[in-house]
């Protein structure tokens, strides 16, 4: 399969590495410098502390993307999508898979005229070490679902993916994304503001009180059925990643922009449009925005 | 005037130093070790970086307190009062002034049989440097009010206090304590969790959103009239102490117990008894309790 991957961050590098093992992958980066580095060094991946075999892909700056690969994987942060979406709309000719967190980008996808639009939810942990090296430190899965069109290509993706990098086809894109959104809405901002590892949210009895109330507000704003099922999933993720620092914790620690707008920003807007009170979502949204603002002021 | 002071923390040392300049002060400490240190070295005070003249007071462990000074000043934290109150009730013969933050201790004061019971609200900044040395780094005032009995002794206190350590007699003890409670409820927990100086709460536009909502919840739970007046006072304190770290910020940073139970714990209980929703008070109460719990677990 000919695969184009847009984005040279941790997820873009991770997907390029694994899918590039057996397929013809073109990776499109923001800067020409990064593309040159990748073409020169190949892609490096570190797993359990050990550097794996290098994988060769073809890298180029995003301006050179033509949109004619069998599948294009869009692996940028949601807040970067606004700048790219008009180019994607104009050039995309084949199937396209969006990996953004949150739910706010869904309205952009309706504007695409290409026949197949897919969405995905990444459950891997990855850290970009440099422009051509990624560390794969949380072995998970990628869930995919159809937003529009036929699922055939997603099925094919599941079969061609190497072991250790599985794809799972989900029946309902909305449920898949909302499940991840609930997890991100509770774990990310709380751990980033309380400065704790994920597991503390359930093991510290005081933080667990906040955890439950934050979950309740998400359920209320999203009008979720199957409350118990979403809670069980949230708790399970927290247990499984108990010793990890969340991505938002790390973004705040490192003075980087977070994905708060895609996560709590979306829920805050939703609560306003539904005229529902969401004091904790409002609070943690502003805590994180305030942290980002501190950095800008510094 | 013969003055007894209970408590060898920053406020107890500060009051002993200033009142001991012209009066016969006995200071009662938790440990005999601290009393010995004070009797040996005298009281030291550092102001604007400069060590002031030493003041001699008589120090003794609290067990030796007889309750027969003209005025006893109780300068312990509210959470330490429970352990002392039955001794104070049994022994107090003369006027007594309580300096605790919050409002939860007021119910204990009704049980006292002594004729004059006063309450105070301390607006000085002070840090205990060692058992006999205090640093006075925020020059403020002490507001006092009558809880029960005659105001005469409080008037006398205003006249005998040295310059640089003024006392102001307030007409309404409840309004005085509640004003301070509102200030402490908003500034202390927010600065401690967001890890910022007081001024950031009004200068960072995102934190200011939280600041206003937290204030609104306090007004709602306390059924405050004169909303604008309390808000103006809160803002003024924040502006005046913009470059300071709040006491709760410092308590959390240094792994000490905070006064959260006297402050948000009181409001949380009040919200429950009035059947009022107070999601932010609930949240920040549990954030701070969780931080204290982290320390205990460590």
C-alpha cells in the first residue's frame, strides 16, 4: 500500500516507522530540515531502551504532498489542523485517516469531498527524541472507524500492520472518539494541575473524589448513555497507566502547548450550547489555559 | 498589662516580640525545648532584612499556663485549638483573644465562661526562622472585635501597642472574620494549587476567571450581602500582596499541614448544611487535602 503520513511529531514518526517496514511510506513534515534529516538517517525507534533496526521512508515538506497515496494518515495535533485543512480539502484524492484527539475536528471532516474519511484513536505512548527518532514506550493499539465511505481499506490496514503495532476496526466512530475524549478530559487536566502520575487519581482518596465529579460532569455535558461502561473504561486506563505521566502533564512541565482546546475546550463549548452548568470543566480548562499563558508571559 | 501568649509559631513569636517591648509578656510554647531557647536567647525579630533589638519575655511550656494574665492571646492554628480548648475553658480567668483564621472555631468560643472573649484577624506576614526568631516581612495591622463582654481591654491594647504593630478595633466580629475567610478561601487554595504568587490570580486572565467564580461560590454559600464590597476587599488584598506567596502555597511547598479545614472545610460543611451546591469549594478542598495526603504517604 502507498501511504502518506502528515506530521513529523511523535505519532507521525511512530506510524511512519511501523507502516514503513512493509509499505511504501512518504512522510510529510512541517520543515524541510526535518525531512532532510529523515532522508539522511532513516527512521530510528527505541523500544524498551533498545534501538531497533532503521526503517527507510521518503520524507518531504508538507507543501509537496499531492494527496494521491492510497491512504493518507493525518498525524498532527488538533490545534494544527486548522492550518492544514484547506490544503487537505483541495488536494486529497484518496482515503484519509485522522488521528486527532477530541471531537471538535469532526465538523471539519464533513467538508471533505474525498470518498473515504476515517478517524482513529491512538493508544500508544510515544516520545519524539529528535527529528528522526521516536521512543515507543507504551505498547497499545490504534482503533479506527469509518466516518464516511467504505471500511475496506481499514480492514486491509489491519492485515498489513506489523505485529506490535495492531489496528482494531471499531463499528462506531462517535463512541470510539467520545470514549477517548472522556479519558482525556478527566486524566489529562487533573494530572497536569495536581502534578501527579495517572494512578494517583484513583489511589489518593481526595483526588478520587475530584476524579468522580469530573467524570460526572463529562457524562452530563455529553448526555452519555451507559455511564457505568464509560466509568469502567476510564478507571481501567488509569490503572493500566498508573505509573505514567499524562501527555498534558508532560506538555505543561515542558512549557509546550497542550491539547486542552480539543479536549475541555470542546466540552466547555458544548456545555454552553446546551446551556448546562459545568463548573469543573470550566475550572480545569482555565487552569490549563492559565498555565499556557504563564509560559507565553515568561 | 500582663499578657499571656499561647503558641510559639510565627504569629505567637511576632505578638510576643512587639507586645513584650513595653509589657510583661509570658509566652507558652508546646515544647519545653522552645521555652528554654527563648529564655536563653530572648526573642529576635528580623525586619526588612535587619535584625532588631532583642526583647526579653518569660517562656514556659503550655502546661504551666495558669490563665490569670490580664489578657491571654491564643496564637495557635485552628487545627491545634481542639487539643487546647478544654484546658483553656478550665483555666481561663480573665480576657482572652483568639487569632485563628476561618470561622469554624466560633462555636467553641461560646463554651467559654470567662467574661471577655475577643477575636482577631491578623494581617501581618511573618515567618518563624527558628524557635526564638521571627521574620516580619508583611507590615500590616491586627483587627480585633468583641465576641462576648466589654471592649475596654481591646481599647487599651490599641493604645499600648508599639508603633509598627497597630491594633484596630472593629465593630462586628462576624463581618471581620468572614471578610478574612473570603480572602483566604479564594487566594490560599488557588495559589497553592496553581503554584503562583497572589497577584497572578488577577493578572492572568484565565486564573482571574476562576478567581471570580470561586468568589461567587463563597458569596452564595455564606449568603453575603454587599457582594461588591467583599469583592473590592478581596481584589485589594490580592493587589497589595501581588508579589507574595500565600501561607497555604508555602505550607504545601514545605510539606506542612495547611489550614484548609478551617477555611474551605468550614465552607464545604456550611454548603452541605444549607443544601447548596459548591463544586469549586469541593474541588479545591479535595485538591489541598490530596496534597496533604501525598505528603503523609511519602
